[in-house]
C-alpha cells in the first residue's frame, strides 16, 4: 500500500489513495483538481523514501470537495479574584479533499475535474443568491410617496367664516368717551369759629 506524508497549511498529514482528509482552508472550487508538491515521505510496503526535506519528483493529487466551518470551540479565560472573565467562540474553516493518486519520478496527475460536483456547487450558489435577493428586496424597496391632498379654494374657507360672523350677535357700540368734569372752584377756607368758653363751675350749695 502506497502512502505519503504531505505538508500543507503548516501541518503534516499521512495520506493514501481514496483517503478523505480535512486540511487548512485552500482556495478552490468543488470538483477542482488540487495538487500537493510538498511531499516529505513516500512509502510503498517496506520501501520508504524520506525527503531531505522533500522527496524529489513526488506529487500527491486529489479532488476538492468543499470548505466548511467546524464545530464551535469555546475559549475561556478567567483569573480568580481579579474580576477577569472572558468567553469567546471560534469556528475554524477546513477544506475537505479526497486523495486520488500518489505520484513519483516526476509523473503528472491524471485526475480530471469532477464536472458533476462542479455543476451541483454552481446550482447551490445560484439558489443561495436568489434566496438572498428575495429576502433583501422588501428591505430595499422604497416607500411609496404619499400624495398631497389638493389645496382647498379660499372661497370654501371664507364661506363658513362669513356664516359664523352672521350668526354671532352684533358687537356692542363703543361707549362714548366721558366728558371731563370741570374742575371745581376752590372754596374759601371756612373761618374758624372761636372756641366755646367753658362754663364756670357752680358753687356748692350749703
């Protein structure tokens, strides 16, 4: 059984033909052919070839399946009696690849693009885009402009005012200004009467 040790995304993976491995995210579309040229070791039965650091002419080919988020990993940091408590989550993106062949001696890969997987991926992307546009359409729709009511003629407004004026009682005539009273002539000061004399006390009868 032929196997190989490849390096990608800063990690090493032992793979063989028809293996499905999850590696660090790579830029590819479902159905595309991906190759790994950083081969550290190639083995076939008891014969093992170790690279220094890479095996010359060795190549591993595979088909890209999809890139998905892994389960959430909780990151908790806490310091006792320090009022320090932090809780965060992380979801790593990993790409899934199916290994098809391990090549040595400078051979070129014979793996072909999976047209069926590519068509399915394109169909899913189109459906997702259509659903997103449908959900965003009501939000983006502009509100209808409210029509302004036609302005009423001045005659219609003046008529009720005139009717109300007729029904009201006639206003009271303004009171005539009062005539100013003639200043009274100063009367001569009354002559002071002499004070009445007090009667002499009567003598006591014996």
